[in-house]
C-alpha cells in the first residue's frame, strides 16, 4: 500500500497521499503491540521519522532529543536507497507536518535573541521543510536535487524576512503603548526587497513560510492593513501559485473568515482585489476547490461584503460560467443551496462588476465598486469560462 501511495502521488502531486502514507505508517506502528515488533518499526527510518513527527504534532513542540534523532536520520540519508529517501520526503510533505514546521519556524523568527542559522533546531526545521517541498521531484525522478538547502537561504532570505517580522513586532509593542505615531516616524513599513521576491518565486520553503506568516497575522486583534498588505501583495507570485492551491488556499480563506476584523478585511479594496481576483478567480483552472472557497466567502460575509462584489463573484463562479468540471453536479447543488440563504444585490444594466482582468490592473477599479453611487460594468467573454 505504501508503494501505491508513492505511485498515486507521482501521478497527481496531491499532498493528501502524503497524509495517507503518514497515517498508514502510524496505524502500522500502533498495531504492533509486541515490544520486539515495535523496535523493528522504529529501526526503519521512515517509521522512525513518522513516529517522531507524530509526537511533535501532538505536543506542538520539538524536544532536543527529537532534534537529535532527526539529525541522525538526515546523516544516514546518504546511505539510503532512492525509494527510501522518497518515502521520507513524502512523510515531511504531509500538510499537517508542513503547517507545524512553518508555525515553529515563524515563532523562532520572532525570537530575535539568536541568529536563525545559529539555532540547530531552526536549521533542522528548514531542512525538513525543504525535503518535503522536493517530495514530488524525488518520487518522480531518479536523482536527488544537488543541494536541498542553499546557504544563501540563510544569509539572504531569512535576514530580510526577519527584518520585516521585527518591524511588525515593534509596531505591535508601540501600539500597546499607544505610540503608533512613533512607528510612522521610524518608517516601520518597509516593502519586501528584490531578494525576497526572487526567493518567493523560486523556493518552495520560502513560499510556505510566507503563506503561514500572512495566515498568522490575519486573526490578530489590532490588525494593521498597511502592514498586512505588504505581505499579501506577493502571494499571487509565489512558486507554483502555492497560495492558490489546496490545502493552503483553505487555510488562507479560513483565517480571513475567522479574523477578528473580518469586516475590515473584506471591505478593503486592495485586499479584496488580491484575494478574489489575483489569487482565486485567476486560478480557478489549477485547483478544483477554489470555487468552493469563493462560494464560502460570499455565503459567510455577504452581509459585510459589498453587494456588487458578491454579485460579481456569484456570476463568475456560477455553474454555467465555469464550464465543465469533474464535480459539476456536486458543485451545482452547493451553489444552489448557497444562493437560497441570501438575496444577491439586484442586477441592473449599469451596476455590474468588471471581469477579473480589469481588477488586476489595479485596485482603483475595485475601489469604485465599494461606492454605491458609482456604476460598474461587466463584460463576460469566452476567456472567462473556466474549464477543469
């Protein structure tokens, strides 16, 4: 069955098969009740890594003993077969493991008492994250990447990323003492530099850290949109459109809908232009579930979301507009059920939302839709009929 997981993952690149592999390994581990059998399982590198990571997920922490055990596994990888390394990579590519590793890395980056590359635990987390990001390449090819983690990741990307995080921490502390004007004076709103942009476009580990930091910012009280938007503007350009694919699009939408300031988020023109147009509508073809996320957004925020925007989203993701897809019957049922729960803004000849390409030209187009007195137009063309 484990070999079947690898075959299915190679053909589909669906990370759920990595989750299935981890679950099967842990189920086999739990079923082995005899002491000798359990030791035999732990002697296998794949079982050993799965067991350690399962404990870390349960405790939401990595102990020094677990760090040492994982380091030993990495050192022994050079002597392993290609298939065994692929199994290890699939275990670390499990979305729950990736989420845990990214969350731990963000916490350590916020702790500026030590330089990241001088923290053994942090370096190990990045190595695990990078191994998981190469899982599909390792399973699909006969060769390993020449170098899993480049030195410049620690010397270029992490310092620049850490500076942006430090600015957010400083602004948060100043806000607690009601001294936000000091943040303005100190210019604690630096834009990401070119080095960060290059890494986000080419490095999956950097893209995953970026996604999780944005997701971590959203639910917080006292959220500053100016500080959040400087991170969100780069989400659509992440390597392989990672933020627009499952399961990270699910995480992202969940954080928006559960944010303390959800009404502020869904009524900011630039943020809505990024999320709806550049991230979701523009990538409906690459992920089957993006249309469900948009349906969920409209269904749960239609009382806060501007009627023009709600109507435009529903028109773009209507079953007749997205074309044929594998789950059209199920989606039609969900779409009809959602429309019964609320009444859309009545459509007129003048009040319609622009198509996605107009929104990507800038947030000014979408900003006008936030003003009820300004009419907008919709021009639906065959180019906007999304096929799956």
